[in-house]
């Protein structure tokens, strides 16, 4: 798919061509002028035609904010954008699209009931034409049947359709936000082949990610954001290194320390003797054919955090739903303190904050009752709900006008804190938290992490996340799910833990005897395992 | 020339303010569309509105007739609104209305007069009403189960059952239930006094307002209480606004769906009973004349607010009663009333849209237009 | 909170509406007789209501400025009809017509409340001192239409019947009796037990099923389609299939069925003019009017091109005899489907029998649905 071309060949441009898009001193602050969060602080960046640019940073580093400014969703508080050297002011994503800048968001913007061709027509105008759409897809080497409905497409196909939408609008600068989080490893190499080709055709491609090892093959240059600041800008490949990159150095830049979670409040594995086992999972299998997950065994004790990590689509969503009590397993048992799990025994923070964990159109008081209302009594205890909501707001410092505020009016971080506070107020022996910091700003991430650590003092905690850094930072043990099975359990304290987790997530074999914390990534000697076809 | 374009954006407004915007724009739009209908029909627009108001509010008799019309509309409006609050579409209120009337009619025609001694009113009437609620609810049960168990669209199933219900009713009053003294004409015998809903003002000849109106108002209040203040109502509202949240909270979504649709059917069935036991007293052609479908207009005019449903029903009732005067006074065709009802529904839907979104005229700024050119 | 605003707003609107209601228009001082009609459907329904509207127009033309006429369409539901009838009575109309069976109960009720107002109800059987009834002997036209078809040799008629009520039953019977007479006179051989096959529409109008049933009948080799629905669709379907047709109620040829031999028509004009004239003259009584060709209440539409002159002559001759008062449409001997003699030779079916008829004569194939 990627042709015979070596990825490194494009890294050094022939002549110093001017950047197609530049940022100068971009600054964006959320919340009030004092207080609030400085999401981007004087960020500079240059994007060149013909190059794949990887923008690295942890969750909450400000990557999404920066890309939102490039794609017209936010307007910077200060700083300027230059398109081919000329000042550019973007008032909307549509304006950005007219200027040739398009973005594929983590959550796809597709109409599921329509076909691919119809979605294309919606984006680019004109009448839906499956033939024209098929020709377009072929021209860019994107495998897609435009006559099928989006609801029937796999995540990878949907992503290709999103990219095709941008190409149909003649985008010259393509931004992809965490594009690999929804893909199976085999699809990832396909995506990278596509990106390579698009860059070779003279487009600028930006890949926004926090998954360091993944970029090694595809990126021509790398920038690193941390806490809203650009720490490294437009770093080229260094030909001397086996993967082309000093991955350890980049990792240090991203997280600000040698190994994520080595300091701070990461859990030590508790002494097995003292702790009472809370959650006992035996031979658990998910629904579906093939099952979303299978043969999962583990135990979690009071005072322990177990992280379950995996690339989206490898079964951890279904596992979280079963542990949280909203789905039934096909086989196996999950018992809490020896009993079958129910709402009183399990506090569950699902991934979807708006619509699953809360009802957006209801007040906080009503939303508080959502998971804490018992089965007793015919009437709604509105007063009790209000009091409890006020307590939850106070407990984690949620910024809200009061118990009568609507859930939809809260920011993502504040809503997440409210949900956590609600679930913690149940004082359940088990807390299941799923993707707790996705999309949150830096400040909210640290507050949510602190709350989870506090919760782990009293309860057993299962943290389900797609972010290995988060897992290693919070958990005492990290179980990696790959294709629905536990591929391995990693102790964050062990040397090279981060690399091992990354490798297990990608489905690569697990050399238990890994050498000391050397540079890691996809080993060059094993291209077949998760690499290109 | 800088291009001007229309921009739609969500409106940030409080609930009360949104309600006001919605209602006012609904009325303004309905007024506008109605005036257009009048103008196209070639009559003086002002005179037409005056005739409408005269017909609706011109006499104590017409005011009473508005109440007569409103009683079933309140109940079918509640039936539709309840389901819509759960994101269900009960377009079968018409059929449930018919089944309710048939069940009440069965009690009145065959149970109450049978036996050695006819049943007294204090026994027969409540039983007839209960039968109507059961009948209407039972007619909604099949679509409810299909929806809850198999995910079959309740829109189609409830709609199709309307036709079945009307055919079934016709079969009964043309056939087995036909009045033996009716000289071969279709229609049942008159119901006995014992099952009739008493008149509110029996001393006034021609004042047809019956106590079914009070029942409808009480049910509006009860239903509001059920949704706003009870645990079941809370679960139903959660399910309506976010099925995923209901699953997360462990609510029995299927059970709630079935209960709500049957409750809705029971309300529509009571509307049919009210019309039969309070006004028509005989099952015959024209018993179901679109009052179930009009419930959709009422529900949306009330913005699905259960306490506003009676007001919306009165409003639509006034429109329908007043429209008589358009025919007699201005010689407008009878279809004018239907056109006005449609204008009202259209206005209500558009009004709700305008309350939720703001339309702005935007002049593309010079810089942006320049960028676009630059990019291309 | 939200509700309060809503109610306040509604009250303001309500009072605005009340303010807008001016004084009622001054009543005309002239001594015109004020006549009102309550109609079943739209006056453009091409059937029952159109026929009544034609009658109203005829009456207006005849009486000119001696009358003031108003009418209300779409009074389908008895509940609505009651309001409309009572409104007319309250507004001081002298004479109110109810034009369909379901208007009987509401009219009977309102007539009790307004003894000074006169009421006339079409096709029912309840009367009061101030409420009479009227109907036309459509079966006379039916008899002639059947006679015409019989003379032309149609011996396997298919009828798209509507609702199983006495009006329709006696129409089918009269048509069949005329058909048998025509077939006998034209010396056509026929199956005495099956010259007219009935299928039921169970509705007064149903465009889809009217067409479907007519097509089914045509496909089953019926040689003439008898339309009985309000609209001409079954006749039109027959024309499309190249089969002859006879219309009902209004002239089917006028609404596109060019192959129609003729149509039996309701002619309400002379009936209405007669009733209103009696009110003007002060001679109105609560009659139960039942008129045929002799009172101009029934008509035959102009014959189609396919009808031979000789046949037309014979039919018109019979029609002339009917216009003079000789009604042979239900003259004995008449046997029913089972062969039981229902009307003896020399007798005629009584009006009471006709108005509640629920049996078919010999020659009809089909039964009353239960």
C-alpha cells in the first residue's frame, strides 16, 4: 500500500520551501482572565506541504485546543495564523475548509443513516453520486464502498470516509485528532500508508496523538506540547537512530519525567496479606460473536487500582460495561465481596459523560438521583436529590450555579467531577472508571486523577483507559487487553513498563525479558507483526 | 458586494423565555398562515378573523361548545404528549379512542341493562369508564410490546391499528351491535342513562358540557404529578431524554415503554368514552372524527407540557368551533377549518424550532471572503 | 414558573380575542325565509353532497330573493352536527335541513329545544311536530337503469355496492327487477338466479377499492359494472377495461366515465323548492316526503352513445308512465333469493317495507354482510 518508498526519504525537503501554514504566538485561555486555564501559551508551529507532522502531548497538553484554532472552531486570544505567509482569520470550521484546512475529529461527524456517497455530498455539496464517490476513493487509494450506509461501516472505513470528505472539499492541510484510537492495529498501518501518500501528493498532514511509539514510522517531523507550551518544534528525523527518533527523549518531553507515574501518587502493589479482595472476576466472557472479550480473570483488593488498557475496539468498553453492571456477560462471573454486583456495590463512571452518565437536559439534582435512587418508595425525593447534589458540588469543587443547573451547561471537566463525586458518595466497595480524563483540560485531568487516588484509599478501583500514560500513573497493576484477551499484566514499577504496555496494546509479542529501559517502539526486525502489509 | 447569508445557531435562553418565544412565534406564524389562507380564499382577512372570534367567543353557547370540544382534545393531547415525553410516537390515539368508546359501549349496551335489575349509575358509569381505559390501553399493548421486545417502530404499528379499529367499529354497528329498532340503518341503540356522563349544567337546554371535562382536567394534573414527582415518572423522563442513561441507571426500559404506551392508550380510550357517554350516546358513523389525530396538534401546541395541554386543547377547540362561523358568515369552504388547524400545527413546530435556534443575517466580512479566494 | 407565564400569556390572548369580537352583525329586516343546510361532506365531493348542493342552487334560483340560504360542509360527526344545527336554530333560521342519516339524532334533539324552528331530515325516520323527513325514490331510477341494461342484453352485471343499508338494498333490488324485465323483453337468455353479482365496498367512497373491485369484477367477465359509490371511480375503471357502466347519484359521464350508459341521479332541487315554498306559504307540515319521478326527485342522466334509439325510446316511455305516478318498480310478484314470494302479484311493496328492506330479490348473487 505504501509503495516502495522509505518513510524517511521525505523528511528533508529538497529546498527550504516556505511553510504552508504557520502559527505565531497562539494563546488561548479558558475560564476567566484570572484563574482559568491557559490551554495554549504562545505556541509557534510551521506546517509544510509534503510532510506528515506528528503533534505529541499527553492528554490535556493543549493539542486539541491548538488544532481547534487551526481548524476554525476556536479563535485565539492572541497570536496569528499565516497561510502561505498571509494573515488568516478563521471564524468557523467552514471558513477553515474554504481556506483548505480540514480536520477529522476523534468523534466522526457522519450521518449514520445515509450512505457514504450521501455523506460526501452533504460535506462537499452537489448531488450524491456513488460513482463519483467511488472514483474519488479510488483516486486516493482509499478502500470504501460509497453505496453502503455509514452505520454498516467499520471504524476504519468511517475514518477513510471522513478523510475523503476533506479531500472532496480539496483540503490541502489535513489534521487528524487521535486517529488511531478507534483502529485495530492492522488498520493503523493502512491509515499510515494513506497519510504518507497524501503527503507525497503535496498536502500537509498533521497527526495529533499521545501515543508515542506509533508515530515512529510515519512522521517526517515532530512537535511536542506540554501544559500548553511548545517544548519542541518541527524536530526532523535523525537518521542515526534505529527508529529515526529518540523516543525516550520525546517521552521525557511529553510527560516531564523519565517514566510516567514513577513519582507522584502512583500506587504500589499492596501487600497481598493485609488487603481484602473486593472484585473477583472469573472466566468472564462478553456478549457478541466473536465475544467482545473472553477468559478474563483477575482480582482487585480494597485500596488497589487495577488499570485495564487497550486500543479502542479491543474489548475494554464491553468489559467496563459488564463490571459497571449495565451489561450482562455471556459467561463467567464478576462478584463484589462475594455477591453479584449491583448498583449499591458498584460505583461506575462510564466513558460517555453526556447522555449515559448524565441526562443533559436534567438538573444536577435529578442527575444525582440517576444512579443513587434506590427502589424504595413511589415518589421522587427531590429535596434529598438537591441536598446530595449540593454536597457533590462541594466535595470536588464543581463549578456550577447549583443543584438546579442543567447538566448540559457544565463544562466537560466539571461534569466529570460531578459524576465522580456522585459515584464516590455511594461509598461502594468497587469503583469502575472508564476513560475518566478524555477531552479534559490540564487542570481537570489533575483534579480527576486526585479524586481517583483518594477513592482508592477506601475502595477497590478498576480504571479502564486507552491511555497507557494514565494507566501507569494511577494504577498498581496494568492489564492490557488485546482483541478481547488479557495480553499481559505490567507492573508500572518495572523497568520499561511504558514500552511493554505499548507493545502489548499493539498486539506485539511480549518478550518478558526486555532489556533495560532502552528506546522502544516498533522493533525494526519485526515488520510483519503489526506493521505494514 | 459582500455576500449575505443566513446563519442558524442554538439559542441560549432560559426555559420560561423559550416557552414564551415558542408560543408567540407559533401564534404569529399561525396567524400569518391563516391570513394567507383567507386572502387566497378571497375574503377580507380582518373580517375572517372577526368572524372566527365571533363564532368561538360570541355567545355563552359557543363558549360551552369550546369546552365540549376541548374535553376529548385534552385527553388525546395528554396521550400524545405523554408518549412524546418518552420519545415515543403514539399516532394511534384515534384507534385507541375508538376502542375505548367500544369498551364503554359494550358495558352500556350489554352489561348494564342485562340481568334482573339494570345497574345503577354510580356503578355502571365508573365501570364503563374503566372499561374504556382498559380498551384503549389494550389497543396500545400490541404496538408497545412490539416496540419493547422487537424494536418495531411504534409509529407504523399504532398508525395502522387506527384503520383496524375503525373497521372493527363499523363491523359492529353495521352487524352484531346494530340497533334492532333502527330500521336497518347502521348504528347501535342509544346507551341507557345509567352509563351517560352527567351534564354540568343540566338546567340549561343545549348546554352540552359534561363532567368528562372535569375528569380530563383532573387527569392532566394527575399525569403531571406522575411524571414530575414520582419515581416512575423520573425513570420515564430519563428514558425519554437519554435511553443510554436509563440503561446506565439500571431502569427497566422495556417495561417503562410498555407502561407508558398503554397509559397513553388508556387516556385516548377515556377520550372516546367521554365523547360516547357524554355527547353522542350511540356508536355510529362519525364517532371517531379525527379527535385522536388532533391530539398531536394539541400536544405540540402545548410544547409537551402536560399542564399546558388543557390550554392548548381549549385553543384548538375555540378554533374549530369558531370556524363554523367562517362557513356560515363568510361562505368559506369547510376545508378552511382544516387549513387553519394545519397552520396552527405548522406554526407550533416552527415556533419550537425558532425558540431553540436563532436565525441571523450575517454579512461575510471582507477578510474572510478574501481568504476564501486566496485559498482557491 | 414556566407554566405561570404560559397561563398569563394565554389569558391575555383570550381577552384580546374577546375584545376583537364586535357586536354581532345586524339582522336583515326583510321578511326573507332563512334556510340552512347541514351537509355531510364538501360540496365538491362529486356525489351525495354535490347533488344536495345542486339542489340548493336550483332552489335559490327558483325562489330568488324570497330566501336567504346558508350551509355548512363537513358535518360528519353527529357531535359537530348537533352544534351546527343548534347554532342555526339559535341564529333564528326558519328552516334547517339535515342531509344525512347521522344528522337524525342531533336534529331530533335540537328540534325539541326550538319548537318555533322547522326541521327537515333526509333519509331518517324520526319526526316531531316541527320535524319532518324527506327522501327520493331512487329505486325508480334504478329500475329504469336496470331495464335499459336488460334491453341491451347485459346479463352478468357486477355491482360495487356501498353500505348495507335499506337505501342501497332496495336500489340493488329495483335494478335487478328492471334488468330481468329488460332481459325478458329482449328475449336474452339468462341465469335467473344470478344476473347481478354484489361485492361490498363497506364505505360510501373509497377511491382505491372502488377501482380495485370494479377491475376484479371486469376480470371475472361481468359485462356491466354497476357503480353505487359516491364517486365515479368504479365506472371509470370499467371504461378503462372496456366494460359498460351505469353511474349513481350524479352523472358519472360528467366526471370522466364516458362509457356510462346512464346514471341514476338524485334531483333534490324540486324537493327543496317545494318544501321552502310551503314554509313561505305557511302550509308546511311535518310530512314524510318520499317522491320519485312524479315529484321530480329522481332523474336519469343523458344516455350514452352506446344506447340504441329503440332502447332509449322504451326506457323513456316507462319513465313517462312513472312521472304520471305509476310506480311499477316494486310491483309483485317478487320472490327473494330463496324463492320465497315476498310481494304477491297485484301488490306493491309498502313504503315501510322499502325503507327497512334487508333482503334481496331473486337474481341477486351475494348477501348482506353481517
